[in-house]
C-alpha cells in the first residue's frame, strides 16, 4: 500500500510540475515587468529542481511518471491564448497564473489527503510543490 500510494502521489506531483512549467512558458512572452519575469523564472527553476527529485524517485520504483491531463492542458492553453490575445498585460498574466496556482494547490492537497500511506519523502515533495504554487499565487497579487 505504501509503495502504491507513493508512486501515485509522485505521479501527480510530476504532472503538476510539468503543467506549472508549461504554464509559465506559455505566458512568459507576454510579461512586461522585469520583477514579474524574475518571479516566474524563479518559480520555474524551483519546479525543475523538484522535477529532478521526482524523476529520481520514480525511476527507483521503475515508473515513468505522468504527463499532465490532455484535456486540462488543452483547456489551459486555450484560456491562456484567448485571454492574452485580447488583453496582453501583466494583469492578465497574473490572473491566469493565480488561477493556475490555486488549481494546483487544490488538486495537490487533495492527492496528499487521498494517498495517506505514501512515503514521508513523497509527501514532503508534494508539500514543497504546494508551497511553491501558493507562494507564486501570492506573489502575483500585486499585479492583479
């Protein structure tokens, strides 16, 4: 049970990390503020560090990880491109990133509760990812 919950939680973290990095990549070209760009790049770097840690653990379990849900990815891409094509501003980027961070925190918190038997290390990774997402959402507020 511990191993299965650990793998499932790590897979969800993997998908969340990939979704977060893709979202930052999607909005990056629209960012005007240097400070906002720095916040986004710092967050992306933190995601990438966690991604490496998750990959090592998943490899140890013989698992390839999980890609983000195709429907969620497509909907996110469409929402991002529609909103930014109409209003390409830092406010719009902050709005999109805040929504994405809130969704990430909500879903990861749910998985953390769902996979209670997961290893402490995998739970710590999920908690770090939740904290990163929460911090970025909070850091976007001044741009709203």
